[in-house]
C-alpha cells in the first residue's frame, strides 16, 4: 500500500493577467521505505506539487485532485486541526529557502523545540537534549551554542542544516526534501544525503527527493519522476531511466550530464520552459524537441504504457520489441 497517493493533481494560480496552471494532472505514489526522486528544470512544478500536498500554498492557488491521501487518510477532507497534527510529525518537508522558512524573530533552538513540543511528549530537558542530538546529526558544530543563535547569525548552509534538523526532529513517516543540499559544500552534501538515506533505511521512512542533480538521483533514488512545465512526462526505476529514457526531454537531460558528454561542448536544451502566455497547444516540450512534428505541435500527447515509462509523448524513444506505443485518435503514425 502506498504511503502517499496523489491522482490527477492540478494547481492553478490567479494572477493579475489571468490564471496560470503550474501543475497539470500529476500522479504521485510513494511507498514506506522508498526513495522517489522528482527532477526537472526550474518552473516544472516540482516544489509546487509538494507544497500543495502539504497544504502550504497561498490563497491565490486553486488545488484540485481526484485523490490525495496519506496512509489511507484523505488530505482533502482533513480539518485544520487534523492537518496540523499530521504536518510536521508524520509528514514533513525540508524547504528550499531556509532564510524565508525560518522565523527571524526566534532562535533556531526555540523553533525546533516548538515542533517537538507540538508533536511529542518530551519534557523541556528532553527537548533540549534532542535538539543537541539533531544538530550533531546534521553536522552543526558547537550545538549547545548554536541553539541560541538567530537565523541571521548563521550562514546559509548552517540554516539549511537547521531546516533539515527541524524536518527530521519528530521522525516523520514521509519526508519531502526540496533541494536539501543546495546551499551546502560538497563534503556536507554527502554527509546530509547519507544521513537522510540512513534514516530512510533505519526507520522505513518514505523519502521524496526534489533535485536538479542527476548524480544525486543515480546514487540515492529507487524511482524517478521527470516533470516538465507542470506535467509528469516520464517515470521509471532509476537504473532503467538512465539506461533507456523514453521521453525526449529525459534523454536531453541525461545527454547534458558532463560524464556522458562525447563532444568538447556540453549539449544543451534550446529555449526555456513555457510560461503562462506561451504554452503550446500540443506537447509542451515540442518547441524545444528535435523530434517534434506538426502532430506534436497541435495535438496533446498520450501517456504511454508503463513499459514505456508512462512517457507523455507521441513518439517515445527506445521502444522495446512487442510494446505498442499509445496513439491519440486522429494523430499521424
């Protein structure tokens, strides 16, 4: 049974110039003890889809889904108090921007202890000891001293580690890590990833890792979902995805990895992710895709069967023998 199940999630924002769909019909499944990586360029809806799951989007966002459940409980039907008991305890998130997520008016120690006070039965002395333990786990030196520091007194990397400590403080069953190592140097990145994967192994915690780093994906994830312009365009086990990507966007991302480069210049993907006013009528990737034809430009593509990685594409790549690609009725062969 999936720990988190999301079906047909869409998120639209109301702006001064109309409505913009940031997430478009996305499905997510995460089992207990599984590591799912979500990858894609900035603007692909990775963070927004997870913030919608957490119930942390502003009032300008309209969230719709056929199903959004955590451990069999309907997140859409939860009352405010029920959601507050869940978020931060069983379901937690490491945010991408620590300086905008931590409260500048309180010490970092107070903020972690507040989470422990709300979600655990620890007394004051035990909460203090747990904070020190967490700071040591994430590699913060002089933890006793750092507990009394305000966010502005710490570096960006140090604040990122504080956010990680806060997210894992209550031993969540599912942790969403949104670019958890962005502000950290390479040595600390490896340490934090080892910490997160170790917790996942030891506790059976589910882990959703949002990242741009395909090297991190290759080393840590079991399954990869690729998003583009708000849509999930492919999903495969990590080894299968690196060996045989089925969507041209996934193939282009992998081709841009330095270790895969065969020319002196790294391959790039021309153009940019479409925004509110330049979304194509057909396949959203068609303006940047070297394989696109007129069908791609005017007809929304089908979702291919699982042997083709659920690729959202008219002409999937690397089609195994005996697998027949799905076609949209009326589209060219």
